[in-house]
C-alpha cells in the first residue's frame, strides 16, 4: 500500500539498540534492565527487535544474555525477535531459542569482512548455505536474513562497488537468504547513493529487499531513510537515543534515532504504531542505564511540534 | 542543468550565520571577528552571505554593525551580500549601502507575523510594494527577496495552511518580490511537506522560487533539503556549525549546518564551490568567538569519509 506520494503507508521500525547500540559500549547493561527495555519498547508499540548476538560471550560480554532476552520476547504476543549470528554455531543457538529471524552480516567490503569475521564475503556466502541446509534439515522456522554491511563504503577499504553489492545479494539469495537489508555501517551513504543502490538491488531481490540500516554518523541518516522510502523500502533499523556510534569516530552519532525516525514518519502520515510519549519515557530510562554515554536524537530536545499536538487533540 | 537523477548539478549555499545565527545569541561578536568570518568564508568559496539586519540597533545590538560588514563585503569580487530588512526604513539603509539583496521576512502565520513585526501578512505585502516603489524611484539595483517564514507551521499558531502560503507568494510577487524563499523557521517541516509545498508554489513563482531555508530543530534538515532538491530548488540557506537555534527550544539545533550541507551535496556530486578544510577551520574560529554556545553539525565530529578522501587523492 502506498500513499499518493508513492511512499509506503506503513513502515516497520526494528529496534536494534539492544544489539547494535550496546555492542560497542564498554559496559554491560544488567539483564533485568534489558528485560524492562524490551517490555517498555513493546508497550510503546515496537513489534520487531534485534535482541543480541550469538557470538562467544568472551568476545561480546555485553550481549551474553541474548538467550534470556529471546526467551522473554517469546512471551510477548506478536513480537518478532531477531538475533545476529556470525556463523553456523550462532545459527544453531538462534534456532534452539526459536528466534524469529537470524541476521547474518555479510560485508560488501572485502577488507571489512576479513577484519570483522576473518572470512572473505564468498566464504560467508558458503556459511549462509550451510545454515540454510541445517535450518531446513531441522524443520526450524527461524528466518534467514542477510544484512549487507558496508554496502555504501568502508572505513578500511574506502569505496565499495555497487556491482559487488549486487553480486553478493544475488549470491546470498541463491544460498538461502529470505530477507536482505542494505546497511550503511559507517555512515558514508548519501541520498543519491541510497536511492541508486536500492534500485540496483531491487530487480534481483524483489520483496526480499526489505530493510534499510542507516547510521547517522555524518548527519544524513534521515535523508537516507527518505531516499530508501522513495525506493519503496518500508522497514528500517533504528536505535532509541541514536546509540550505536562508530568506535572509529569518537562522539559521532550512531544509528538513526528510533524516536526521530518515528516522528518523521508520523509527520509524513506513515504509520509505525509507535507511541512517542512511551518512547521518550524509555529513552529516559536508557539514559540512566547508560549514564555518561553520549545520546543523540533531536526530538528529545525539541519536543513534538505544535501541529502534531493539535492533531492529537482533535 | 540537472543530473540524470533529476537533481540540480550546482547548488548555492548562502551563509546566514552572521544574521540568523547571531541574532538570537545573548552576546555580540566584535566587528573585527565578523570581518574575519566574512573573509574566511569567502576564501572557503562562499559567494552568498546574509550579513545582518537593518533593524534599530537597540532591538538587535548583535547586528548593529551590518553597514560595516556590507561595506567590506563589497570589496570582495563576486560576493553577493544580502541583509534582512523588516520595513521601508531598513530597505532605505540596505539601498544606501548598495546591498545586492534585501530580504523581507513575510510570516505565513498570522500569529507569528503579529508577534514578530506587529503587522498582518497583508500589511507586510503593502510594505513590499512601497519598498519596490522606492527602489525603482531611486534606480537602486538592490534585489527584493521575500522569505516566507513559518511556511511549514508556527510555534504560536500551529498549523499554517499551504493555500495561505501560495496566496502570500502570489501577493508578494505582485507587490514586487523578485525572489522567493520558503522557510521552515521553527523546524516543523518533513520531506513530504517540503516537496508538496515547493511544488504548490512553483507554478506561481517559477524561477523566482529559489531558496530553501531549513532549521534542523527536529533532525530533518538534510532530509528536507533533499526533498527540495527533488523539487528543483538549487539554493539553500545554512549556518556554519548549525547555529541559529530557536529561543523556544533550548539546546535544539538551528539552521542546517553549512559544512554538513556542503558535504552531503559534494557526496551527491552536486557542485557548491565550498572547501571543507577551510570551512572547518572557520568553524573552529567561530567556536572560539561563540565560546560556550552549543554548536551543531556532524561532519566536524566524524570527518570526511575515506571514499571522498580517495577521490581527492586521485
């Protein structure tokens, strides 16, 4: 369903703060706080959340309680929980925990792929195929989602060729990916690049291309979302308070802020099901749990415009 | 000239920091610093600047040296200097100083117009006509530019009807406006509103509609610029370091940051003539001159992406 403007009428915002937001922080948020986060986010209307990552706990102690979060998420009706998995072992755990979706990061940058997973992109494709085989052999319902990271450039390698992104998307789908997202992991994208790359991938991926993941590192997060909306994308990752900054850019903002994205979409008459007051109340809790960490996002400072408050009063 | 993307190939960024940026600050930047600002901005490639406002000095002591700045600007070849004028008396001064352009703010919000100028929008239209008559009688070359403020909503009145904006643009042109800009004075616009309002005004104003003025109060400044670019607009106001916040929203960001806008456009292969290193060096000076004031903008924190540095090295 689209508006007269050609934009989607409804958009899903997947909250990824519990994974992408927390993984680079030097602290561990207690499990009890994370459970409260999930409940409050659910109460605020969020129906998709990335809860953590199944990597060895010594690598990411911040995310070591991912199984507990998944177990809780499964008690909340209609909540789709995804987890990041870097390999078959992680995928096995995701399937054991009956995650709705397991997200495999596939770096379009060769250099980033080697640095992050010690594997080439094509070796990651082979892993996807093995995960698909294991999943199908078990009759698991966990969906295989592939996030093409560094799709718009990379801090190590610099330029990433769109043709390489297209090639990898095709290979990932052939290997078993049921959903594809394009991620601007390091905040290099601009709206022209976004529109162009999504439109290049759409003929190959079709409806499987269903997620945009934008970091606001250089202030273009919302413009990039708008460009992806124009390409027909209707699902976006975001972090409350814009956490998830890049370790290579101290103080730089992270993912697009959930509350700002929800505000922009609401202003554009695109439904997201999010309750602003509840989001901002959860944000205040997150500010306590992450005391001292830089938070981002404009709505929390500026508040809703009077025009939107008028609409609600009517 | 447009790209294949349909976007303009070249964009003018008018630096408005010396007017919109400084006018709400509780301090006065010394004239010598402002002259250095103008020179450095010029050296960074800026060719349009709004330098101040011809209002009574007791109302805006921060801008009381506007005549001196104009005199200096006229020594810099190719620099187009504009000044804000609220009335005929201000326009007389702008013409005496041979400003290239005088900008009349015309609030689309009736409430804002009364609060800001103690006149209704239609009374301001009458002033524009008197200014045009005076200008033509003198044979002055100072261009009459009208900025429709609160075009996307108002903190006092809330909603502003697009039909009222269209009516006022038509009346302003009939009264003598040679250039029209649409301003999101309080940061209420979203990309759909921007695209829609610019497209509604274009049939009436044609090429005269040549400026977008967006505040980043709620984080949508760049997305709104992108929407206006898609409507064919190729001239934007901006403030270095994103100064110019709203007095009603403490801590909220101001105008779109010049350096971020220049970065987005450069990344999109749209020419602006701006030199990033020079802009960022001037930003550091501004940070000293405005010591303690909140600055905004993402590029200064995150730096240029490696992809753009690669291009420059080639």
